[in-house]
C-alpha cells in the first residue's frame, strides 16, 4: 500500500470523529463582533479559535495562540515548516436558510451551515490530515503547521498581526480556501475612489445619485433624481418616474464579481448612457464624461491607458462599483486588477491622470501585489501531482482575478476545497457540502501536506 492509500484509509477510519469536530466548530457563531478584552474580533471568533486549539491539544499536538487572532497546531521536527492556512470566522448569514445556519445539520448526506466550506470544514479537517500523517508514522522532513485566522472575511488583519508580531513564516504551503485543481496566480489589485465636489450645478440640478453594493461587485442598480421634468425614453433596464417636480431615472443591470466585470451589465453605465444627450453642463457633465468616455462598457482598462495582457495570467479588469452623490460631493469606486506583467505605480499614475483631465480627484487605496508561483516550482508540481493521483483528473492550474488568503505568505497558493463542477454555496444562504465531497477533499489535503513535508 502506498503512502497516499494509507492516508486515505486513515482519513476514512476517522470520518465520524472528523465530521463531529467540524460540526462542533460550525455551531459557533463566529461572525465578527464588537472587540472585547481578549477577543479582538468579538466573542464568536474567539470561541471558534479556542475550540480549534482545544481540539489540537486533545489530539496531542503542540499549539500556539498569537494575540487571540491566529491559532496554530503543529507536528514534526525540522527547521523548515509547511503551512496550511485556513480561517474560522464567517460572513453574515443572509436570509433564506432551509436549515439552521449554525446547526451543522446533515440531511441526505449533505452538511448545512455557515462555514462548512468557507472555511471551517477544510481547516478543522486539515488538523486530522496532520493526525493521519502522525499516526501512520510517515517520515517527514519539514514540520507541518495548521494555522487558522479569525478575521479573513473582513480584511485578514489577523494574519497581518501574526506576521508583524513575529509569527513563524512557512517555507511552503497552501490555503484550502478556494478551489481545485490549484490557483498559481492571483492578479494584483488597486482600489480607487474618484471624487468631485459639485460647485457648478450647470443646467440640471442633481438631487441624489446612488448605486452599487460593494467596490468588488458590478453595479446592479443605480438611481438618479434631478429637479425638473426630463424627457428620457424608457429603454431596456431604464425606468423613468416623474413626481413632485422631480424626475427619477432608475437603471437595473446584472451584477457580477469585480474580478469578472465583463460577465455583468453595469447599471450606472446603462443609466448615464441613457442620459448622454441631456445637457447637464457644469461639474456633473465632467463626471458623466469621465464615466462614459474613460469607462463605458469597456472593462479592460484600455481607455484609462492601463491595459496589460499576459498569456499566462490574463488581462486588466476595471470594475465600477459604488456611486453616490450627497452633500454636494460625487464619488465612485474603481476596482482594478492586473496580470503579472503590469506595473502598479503606472496604473495609479495613469488613472490619476485620466481623472484629472475631467477635473476629478483620485484617492488610491492600497495596492495588493500579484501572487505568482511558477508552475514549475516545487509547490505547484507537488500539489498537482497529489491532485492528479487522488482524483484521476488532468485539470490545469488556474490564474484568477480574485484574491485568497494565500497572498498572506510567500510561496503559498490556494488549493481546494471545491472540485470542478461541485456546487459552490460560499457566502450564500444554505452554504452546504456533501459529506462525501468534503471527505474526498480532506484526503487530497492530507496527501498534499505529507508531500510538501518531504523534501
């Protein structure tokens, strides 16, 4: 029997214990709450952290706690360390749950609950992957450390704290917090806020403008209210209402993730396209000019002079997300993502210049660098070897526009837990996973931990 087969058999033997441990953690409401002494992200995330650490101690592993923000459980000897990075905090619930969101109930072989996939199931499961390696007595050259943060969903300040306060950095590793087969590249990201103080109201007085839900979501709906009677024809996605001496124009688009804006229809662009012949004049005309002439329906940044394309890692994407006009100030957000051959300072420079040409101000947020690990690297080669051996599939590693926990450390990629074609209910009501799929993923994860721990 080869080592993978032994690991698989051991995971199967522990299935009841694994599922019970995952359910125990899922039952904890670990949505971020108000900070308290000893609980920087609230009582729930701290309780989930304590639960995992207690499990590690119960299983006989070495454990550590960095500021009640990141916990870790470790096995093995050696100077180098394999890091498995997961998280125990979860997003808010939303409405429409079929079963209790913190019930961790299993129905027809499917476990329901917030965090069963993202990321409590894979993280708690990885602890048992380490137990399988230990109990089988498999020889390893690198220590294995399962790390779990408690603020991934709200900015990953937990892992930043871990790094800034001397937490040991892994030599090599992965986060089981995305999808298979493997994500070897995550585009760089820079967020912008475009701002214009409306001092010259022009010919049409704008009362309000609101649209969008988040910077990283294509604007699904946008509403403009102006004084007076505007003669705007209703077209696809455009509704016009006149009441009390005001005209309200509402545009409905199609939402999509900010990393794939071409898959959506931006309601704000649809709105201003419908209004393009209205002589607004004044400062608002400059805003409209920028939105239509430098953004428009194009989502690859060419009009902003920030287009980059790389055969391996894709092209630039630009998403217009949230727009508002209040207290005399217009603002909108841009979420820009770019491949590995892009230059982040040039992106900032050119977007700033494009906005300035319309007398608009630009506030650039933090830039997140590109994550790129060569497909020829030890990390990618070993993980793909495990994936192919454990699944019999020949899927290719991926480059994505989104970002994962892997960006926290060098020489780390996202690996699992969702298989190609598997339903993905992450961040949605009724988040769930078939127990069979979860156990299959944990076998892949355990074999990957072992493979990385052997030089």
